């Protein structure tokens, strides 16, 4: 099925998504990108992929006024501080929205988008690989079913060379990015943990270290879920290359091991000697494919704004606790 699409933002991440978008039926009719350099590089990428060259309308309101009637959906891949307003405007223009992560800057913006989604009746899907991953959804269903017993603890870690890779970019400007490593790459870990557990945090204690930059580079979070289960999260954004990320979910009847992007799923049940990989699930092929399935009514929305709200409330609590040198705060 072909989906008439506008690409809102045409930077590196947008170009990363293009191959699977085109393979999954995206007909990119127009681009909205204020940087002429980004636009030209994206045209080169589209040409390389054998796709036509859409026009650029760099102002969102003008793009929608000219093209909304000929579009079905938009993919918003802009800096974090623009996500709320861009998504709200596109939903109100009658378009389904796939929104890059993190969904918004805070819980208030998340609630606003949920209200807009409900009022317009359009689809809003957040492009978190973990939330969209069949492996993570399978694990979340397994946890919720009680088949592996009571949830006891969750441990997550993400280690990357993020500091050097983002030096000099908007990702290290707090007023645009909303946070540093733990809110950018680390958002995958936060969202996946929220998706796996399926519940809000009751309280949070957090410490963030900027390591001489304007935003957090290292971070440690401890929390208690509303069920009483305990969570520890570790993020280091200035590491040697080639490190991995992990999430462990410890239940009374077994352990679930996965990655923050949902790229694998291993389970060790009580009595097993080692982990067994769950290998009968489809691999996640990109956010756009599942977004189109949601819009077509083929699947339920696996990563709705409700999950974005849960993560936003967690992030708000992390920021508040870190500003109080790790004092526990309510995460409601």
C-alpha cells in the first residue's frame, strides 16, 4: 500500500529511515526542511534509492497549507523541542503522525498530544524501536500474563561514545535537546523499560553528570514501580567503542534478557541451565512499516502516546531528583 507522505526534517536520521520507508510504500510528496544543505543531501539519497525528488517547503504551516490535502501522513524527525508543536499542527491538519523519539520534552506536552490525538481521531505512533519491536511486545505480554511469576527487579544499561559523536550539534544544547545522553540515546532504554513493565514509577532517585558539557553524559537512576518492583538504570555516554546495551527483567519464575532496541529476546525459566532465545518472532524492520500497519488497522498501536507519557513522567522525575542531588521524588 502506498502512503502519501511528507518528511518533516531531513537530517541524518531522516536519511537513515529512507530505505525502509521507500521499501514499505512511502510516496514522499514533499519535504519540510529549513536547511538547504540537508535538503540537497536528502535529494541525493533519494536519487540513489531511485525515488523522485520532492519539493521543499521549509515552513511547516506553509507546507501544510499547500500540500495537506494530497497527503496521508507525516514522519516528524526534527529536534526534540519541536516535536510537540509539529505533531500537534500535523494532527490538526488531518494527518496521521509518526514521531521520532523522544516523543516530547515533558509530561505536560505528552498530555497535550494525547488530547490532540483524541480530538482529531488521527493516529500518533512514536518511533521507538523497542516499543515497536515484536520481541519487546512478546516480553511485555509475558510479564503481564504472570506466566513467569511476580516482577521483582529490572536492570538496564546503555554505554556509548555519545559525547564525542554529538559534539557541536544541537543534541548538546539543553534548550533544544531537553537533556543529554540519557534523554537522547538513553531514551530507548527508558522507553523500553516502561514498555516492558507496563506501569508507572512511584518514586525515583537519580544522579546526572555533565562531564564538562551543558547536558548529562553519565547518569544513574533508581526507582520503585507502582507494583513495588525495583529498577536500576545506568547510562554512560563517553565510552570506548563496541559496547553493548542490555535490559534484564527478574521475575520469581525466570529472567528475561533483551536489548534496549528490542533486537533480541532470551528467557531463562526456573530450572533452565541457560538462556533460550525466542527465535520464532519477526524482526523489527523499521518504524515506518509498523506505522503503516497501524494506520491500515492491521495491528494495534504498539507505541502510542500513552507510553510516551509514561516515559516523560519518568524523565521529569529524573531531572527533579538530579537537581536535588539524588533525593527521591514522587513520579506521578
